[in-house]
């Protein structure tokens, strides 16, 4: 589970997912490309793109722009 992982520090709630939607959720998330080798692209970009793709597919998620995600993460009290 994510909340038990040693590297897991915090979270930003973006929506709810019923377990019956998990396979479709994974399918949509896997369609979001990862851009390798770019210094201008990182995981926060992927999360923003994935949220947009999930919202477009009808999931009850709040799509946030990458800058908003970065600002929210910067404000979290990491240990």
C-alpha cells in the first residue's frame, strides 16, 4: 500500500475511485506517455497529464495544472 511505503511522504486528494473502476483507471493512466530524456519534463508533468486524461475519460477527479501540483507539494511539511 502506498501509505505504508518508506518513500511515501504525503498526498494531495484529487478524487475518489471505486474499486470496480480500477482496471479502467489503470488502462487510462497507462496511455499517458512518459517523456524520457527531457530535462524540462518530470513526474509532476505526468501526474497533471494523467489527471486530465482521467477527467476526460469520465472519472471523478480534479485535474490540476502542473504548476498547481508543484505549489501544493512545495507547501507540504515533508519530514
